[in-house]
């Protein structure tokens, strides 16, 4: 047998094995880099997440990078304050440098470290809640703050596009093993669609991705590269040409100052009917009775009081009871965000009373289930709002003062501070 064919086969086998070895080594090296990256803070001068560092432009912040951001900035002896919730607490309509959480940091002083991990459209159990839970042992003196509408039960494993954060932390072993929450998650996930809209992963796909990420850490590595070095994800939101390749850290916080908008732009008359329907919706099912024919009706009873609609509140209680482990509830502050007085004034006297009762009762229910809670906005004015729900920098400053008082009281009750 000729030596040449043997050498060729041997060379081909060696080349194949070398290539496979190179792929394995390269893949392992990227996983190692991802793990290293997850422990480092790359969000320089972080104040809040903007459109350039959020899912709306295909940037999906990881729990790891948020934890690293906390570790990089927290000072010894500080009480950790993490803000979650939606665009209201993110500070939509408040320009860079005048975000309400920056004012909250000033109000609380150097004894506290405030981090704004709110996202547009997120809920109480999304990113900020996950990070607070993951850091519960490292920073046991902490307060978590989020907002909600009254009577709105949170999803136990997060909502919509932000659900990936819960499952990332779950598979990385960062969360409390809570049987009640696990049962609630299983029950709620039974109602999720098998197939999501185009571009959105199904729950099974999401969980598979996060299961793999506990070994690979590809999300942390990708976020570090696209933030600091080179962005390779194009979208209609990026600029023309090749400017979308710019690292995301080079994009400034684009949030406008809503105080510069005239009132007729903040409170567009053409949207009045829709916005009033939204305001009424906050209390629409909270206080309700039925006629003799079985038809729902929203009116006072014979004694002149609004009757609680028990099925609505029972479902709400069941939701908040399993939303978080009991260990975390006392250090969670739930803010119930009232609508602008511009719209409240346009309700009837009975509707205003019902709206006020709904917020007050909502606070009581949260507290009865072990959380702390407060509502805000009843003493705010038109200039404090940029629209029906979002606060201007003026309203944000008022909220910061009220929340600071509440956080200090919670810190005392939780024995975070010395007498």
C-alpha cells in the first residue's frame, strides 16, 4: 500500500481533530470570558436604563451586570435601595441629571446607595426585584421599591419581555427556593401561549436559553461588547448608515424634560375620553355590586357606601401573597401611582371618592400581606405630571422627598439603623 494515501488520511484526520479542538477551546474561552465579564461592571456612570440599554433596542440587561453595578458603587456601611417598576419610576419625562432617583439619593444621603433598575412596561417582580433577591445575603440591609396600579396582581416570575431575568437568576441559583411561588409560577405559566408573536421566544425557548446561559454566560459577554466596543444589532431606532455600529455607551440619555411641554401637549384634549376611561378603570372592578337581575353595577349601597367587590380583591390577594418569598416582603415598598389631578378633577364626585378609596384600600391590602406600601399624587398638581401618570422633574422631586421619609422609617423598623 502506498504511503501517500495513508499520509493523506492521517493528515485529514489530524486536521479535523485540530479544527474540532480549536472550536472547543474557542467556545470554552468565550464562556470563560462571559463568566469573568458577569462579575465586572461595564455600565459606566450608570443612572438608569435608557432606550439604548433596554430591550426596546435589543439590549437585554442581565442580572449579573446589574449586580456588578451595585457592587462597584456601594460603599461600606451603606443601605442598599433598589428601584424597580415601570417607566414612571424609571423617570420618563425627567432629563438626565434630574431623575427622581438622583434626588432620592440626595434626600437619603451617603448612608444609602440608590440604584434605578426600572424599565418601561415592567412590573413589581421584574429586574429590580430579581437583583434585590439575588443580593439579599450580600447586602442584607436593603429596601426594594416598585410601583403598581391598585388591585394589579404581579406575575410571580416577571412579565412579558422581562421574564428572562427571573429565569436567568433561577438557573444560576441566585433565588430563594419558595414552594408557594413555584406553584404560582406553574399555575400562571399554564395560561401562557405555546407560541409567542414573531420575534418573541416562547417560555420553553426562554427557559432553555437561560438554562444554557448558566454554563455559557453568553449574554453578559455580548452586552459588554455591544456596550463598550461595537454594536452589531441594527434596528430602525439606530441612525442611518454604519453609525449603528457605535458602542452603546456613546449614545446619550435621550429623555426630554417634560416641563418644557405646554399643558395642552401633556394633556391632549383629543385623548381626554381615553385617558378618563383609564382613570376610571383603576377602580372599575374594585367597588361593584349586582342588581336583582344579576347585572353588574357601580353605585353605592343603601347605606351610602361603595361595596367592595370581593372576587376582585380575593384574586389580588392571592397574587401578591405568592409574588415574593415572605423573607423579602417587609423590605419591599410598593408605590401606588395616582393619576394626574388634571383628570381626577374631571370625574364626578362619586367617581373621585371611589378612586380615592381604591388607592387607600390597595395600600391596606399590600400591608396586610406583609409588604410596606404607600400611594402618592393626591397632593400633586398639574405641573408635577408630564401626562396622566408620568412625573415631571418637579413631581419627581416631591416623590423623592416622600419616599425618602418612608425608606428611613422602614430602615428603622427593620433595624438597619442604630437608635
